[in-house]
């Protein structure tokens, strides 16, 4: 019986793994056999439309199937999708498709692994505790929002009748809520409890009041007992896949839980991590938040997925895909462009390769992965596998503590924590590095200064520094700047609002167009 089986239980048609318990056991039993898997980041071009993905999950599934066909112990860690734009909508699922899909896609797409519902219920219970605290005179305003996973026009703007006074109330999507961020970032149930205790419930006479001062935290952690456990499923070809937390990289973290990736790295040689939306969203947050601020594994390689139409059909937006690929290469990450073909596009392969060569890409990986699955990728992975072998050799020689070009101070800075950097300066750094907009073209909307001042005062009120929080950019999924079709020297990024999540240890900064409330319609 394998050790991991002792921490695994059946949960319907999938399995749930006590990752907290398993990794804690490994830490206290240093002689227990374990692996140290290499992380591969799968990200994408910025999509033309928010409701149309480029095929990251389809690619991720095809990639691990192909690697395992070559004798490599590979797995994937996927995000639990939001029901609002998958099962309930027309976007399609977040469990791949065709020959590159999971064995039980309906379980993933409908949220039946459990964490979405549990996290929604737990944060809504926190709101109920806050309402009780108002009745008891502990607080006089409520700052924590309600949560809904279901698209609903009515929830976008509501008010509650309290003593004949209509009090406006916020409702946000489950993936964007603070409790989701806490579960994604935590490494133990004790850490979750500590983080929940730091969540700000509201204010009393203008001073912030945290939940830890008036609730029993076990009430919340009890709801999350199964939600904190990654689900284990498999592809239609039998490759193991873990699913846990974290969709919506444009308005939240958009990455799987750190514990699920760490667990997968202990069990497998190669761990393919899917990050949400484009490289300006999910990849930015994996690198700049998960890695820089929370010690997650730096990728040994990256795959940037695009559709042929996204990459080439709009000349004004054609700059985005090369920007993503070259940005990751400049961080010392071997980066492989992958074109996920639609039906009828096979005749474009030669011209796509010519375009890639003109852009100084590595040899592109091209295939219809829905139709052909991992078989389309396996013959094209020699250079990719070579990059993983080189990374593994470097790791074994204890020489992978920095990027390949770490002698360059600017490159080394990309992996250094930004704690203590001024919030606006941090956002300008993100705009420059992740969106290609220099600091002098980062603008502020009327009201931003007041929002920043209020957020800073809230942090100071609980003895925290806003500059020590990790910055979460809240942005449009389909644009990198205020207007991606503008000329290079005219693109801007506008800062709009600041919202600290002190329990999660992050601060959300709204820029470009964004949506954190329930969907206005089923998309």
C-alpha cells in the first residue's frame, strides 16, 4: 500500500486527498521516499473574448498524456472552474475536450468536487456572524461581501431592509472572495484559521474589527474540512490529474492551491500547472504571487497556448502573443509556443511555423488536440523534454536556485519578494513587466487616491502595512491595457480602486475593465 493511499478517501466518483496531512507526514519523516517534481506552467495568449478560452486545459491534458506515453511520470494540477461560465454557460467546460478530456468532466464543470459550495457557504456564514455582530454593537458597518457562484442579474445590485433603512450590500463571485484566496494560499488548517481570524468583518466607530475577535473559528474550518482536500481524477487515457480551487485569474489569484501543487510534486516527476486566462493574468500571478511571495516552485518550462485566429487575425492585437512568449523566456524559463488548431486549420501549419520562426520562437508545437489528443504532441516534444532534462540535471546539482540569467540583476529581481515596495510602485512594476506599459503611462482614475488612502488606513488600523501585501491585479480577461489596439507608445493602464484582503495577505487593485460581481447573464 502506497503511503499516499493512507491519506486518500473516496468522494463520489473522484478521490479526495488530505494534502495537509500527507505533506506534514513527509516533513516529520525525512527518510520517507518522495519525489521533487519539476513544475511546468501552462498559460495562454490573451483571449479575444472573455468567454472563449484558448485551450489551456485541453493542452494540459494532451501534454501529460503525451509525456506519459514517452515514459515520463507526469501529472497535471487544474483549477476547479466557476460554474457561472462553464456548466451554466456557453463557454464550454474547464475539463478539456474530445480526446484531451477528463474521465468525468461533469463532476469538474458542475463543481461537484465540493470546494466551491463549501467556500461559498463558509464566507456567507462569516457575513451572518458580521450581521449578528452589528446587532450586538460590536461593529456598525459590514465590509465582508456575500458570495454567489450562480449567475444572477439581481445580485449585482441589492439592498437589505434593516430597521426600515435600505442598506446596500455587496455580492461577489466565489472565485474572487477572500476565503477562496485563503484556501489557495494556505498550507495547513491552522493557517486557514489564523488567516480567517485576520479577515476584517467591518468597522466600529471607523476602526476595523477582525473576525478573530468575536467568532469561534472552528465553525468556519469545520465547513472546509473536505474543501481543503484536492480531488484526484484522471484523463480519458488514464493519466492522473488533481483539481483544486482557484479560477478567475483576471479578478483573483487564478491558480490551483499551492498545497495541491506541492503534493503533486512529491508524487510525480513532472507537474503541469494550469494558470487562468492569458499569461498577463494566470502566469503573472503564479510567478509574481505564488513564487515570489509564497515560495511556490519556479517553472522549469512554460507552454503558451494560442488559437491561430487569436495570434494572427487582428493585426492590432498581434503583438500580445510574442510579448507573452518572450517575457517568459526573458525570465530564464524555456518557453514553448503551442497553437491549438480548430477543425479546418491543418493547412495553416507551414505558415504558422514560418511566422514563429520570424518571431525567434522555439520550434512551435502545433496540433488539433481536441481531435487527436496527446498523440498529436508526443512526436513534437523532443526539445521540450530536453529542457526538462536540463532543469532536472541542474536541480540535482543544486544549481537551480535562480534563473539561467540570474547574473543580470534585473532578471534576478523578477524572483525577489516585493514586500515593502510601495503599492503604486509595485503595480507600475507589474504593468511594465507583464503588460508592456512603462511606469510613466500608468494613470490613476479620479477617486483612486481616496480609495488607496482608505485602504491604507484600514490596514494601519489592524497594525498591518499595505505595502507588505501581495498585489492582485483585477483586470479584464481580454485586454492587457486600457486599449490593446492602440499604438505601442500610446498604451496605458489606469488604476481605479484598492481593496485589501488582510486574511489572505493580498491587496486587490482594479485596473482596466473588470467584473467581480455575479455574472449579469449566463454567458
